[in-house]
C-alpha cells in the first residue's frame, strides 16, 4: 500500500520520538539524522526496524549509511 | 549393551568468578584513540573494563574462577569428572584449555574439552553439562567461561577496543533429584558468519549495525522459548542474565520479555564485554552482592559470532 510523503513524515516523527526522544515536531524533511537530530548509528537501526514494521519496506544495513536526512528515508520508502 | 544410570535432574551448586586487577577506564581509552567517555557510555554502556596482564592467560583466569566455584560448592577436585571450558580467545589453539585447567586444579583425569560458540559459549557448555549429568556421563561438571579478548583486539580500532575485555566465570553442575537447569534452546545462523570475524587473522571485528539489528530483533523469541520449554512464565523470573554484549542490546531484549519485575544484569557497565565469560561472571557477581536469593529463577542467554545463540532457565544455588 502506498503512503503519502506526509503520512511517512508523521510516522517517522512518532518513531524517532519513541526511539530517540526527539519531539515529533522537530522531525522535518531537511533534518540530518546525525547533525540535527543527534541520532547515532544504532538508533538508526532501530528506526529502520520500526519503519519496516510500520510501512512494510525493508531498509537494509548497507543502505542506512546513505540515508542522511529524513527526506532520504521518505524517498527510500516511496521507492 | 548397558547404559549409564541417568539422573532425574542437574543443577548449578556453586559459582565463582575472576577479573584481572587492571581497570581500564573510558578516559584511559580516550587518551589512546579518538573517543570519549560520553560516546562509549551512550553507545555501549561501559564505564570501565578489566584487562589481563601480559603474563595472564585464559587458563590462568579459568583456574582461579574454577577454583572459587569448587570451594564455594564444597567439592573436592576428585569429585569432578568432566571439565568444559568455553573460550574463543586462547593464546594457542592447541592444547585445549580444559585439560590444563583440570590439571592445575588437581582434578584427576576428568573428561576435558573446550567449546567455541563465541559469546554464546557458556550457555552451550552449560547445556552440554546438564545433558551429560542427566544422561549419567558425569556426576559433577566444572563449566568455565574464560576469555582474554584483549590479545585479539586492534587497540587502534575505536569501534572494538572500547567494548571487549577479559575475565572468567565458572559453575559446578551436579546431579540432583529436582531439575535446576531447564532445556537449552540453541541455534545458529552461519549464513551470517561474516558479521563477526577475525580480521587479518588477529583482530576481532564486527559489523555493529548488523549485529545490533540481529540481537534486538531475532533473539527475544529465543529467550521466550527457553522460558516456555522450562514451564516458567516471564512474571516468575527473578532475573535476566544475558550475554553482556552492549547495554543497549541487553536492555532492548529485556524490554521485550514481558518481565518488568526481573532484575536485568548490567555487569557490562564495569566488566565490559567478556564474551563467553560474561554470563557466569555477571551471575556470580549478582549472587555475591545478594541480589539473587537461593532457589530463585534466572534466564540466561548467550549470543555472538557464528552467529550462534543459546538460552536456558536455571535456579540459583
């Protein structure tokens, strides 16, 4: 099933709030996980696993390093 | 053909542990590689770890931990008829550690073999010891997890040198009327053997994200199965003592067990990741601090390179 960018953004906001304690409102497309949201490599794995549960799209470990911003993840899930 | 008389059960009668004297703090490591106390504590949850001296071997540490377990259990060396050492970091592959450990402890001609299931080694060895006693192949087994990871670490690699450490833990498993060790649930995933391996044949290396994903998503069902096989409900658990790989992994698995009352071993904070030694080391230290009453129920689980894993329920001696 397809999700809109807005649905994915909102879903990622909830996930990142839950996993990293970053308020969902701070999770906007242009934000960098490492530089802006202070999310480390292990939390990225947890976010990928939660996003897979929510959106049904697997994000493999070897792709994670290329997903630098929230928008990158939205685009990946949309593909 | 006749077969050995079986025992209705087996249980751990005593534990012992050993940690090298040398404490290496996060500040010590930050002086050697590009890292910080904050980085290490937030990523792996370790404040300090123990590192063996240059002359201190895996066998040396196993002997001390094993000797303490024998003394605590009130057993004489002659009582032991099987010695199993779980280790993957010996100085040499041959000879094995277990026969030397037995000889040094004065245990006369026991069965002796090593188990290499990496960080899962102690739980594998405990499962084998339980089966050996129940089948009548042994009456009293000394099971040791002993590791000197420091001699297989690239001390310039900040992703591994902050995690791994040295130490040993031991348990004596004896025949008993009531079972005190539950069925072992074990397994492996060799198609992912490349996730934790020896780089250049001398340095331990792991793909952190892959290992983190595996441990935090695929292992809690193994823990739950060990509980189910033992007929123990999560809410009956006094403690969960998993391999001390990384505090975030430990806490993630613990959260998924549905056992909020269970004390969760956090020995890694001051002991680091000691591979197969971590479960008996944590267990022995928790008992020593009076945190685990005699007869209470604990879930142990090891997991690591292989990839291999094993879990079982046991009663505290």
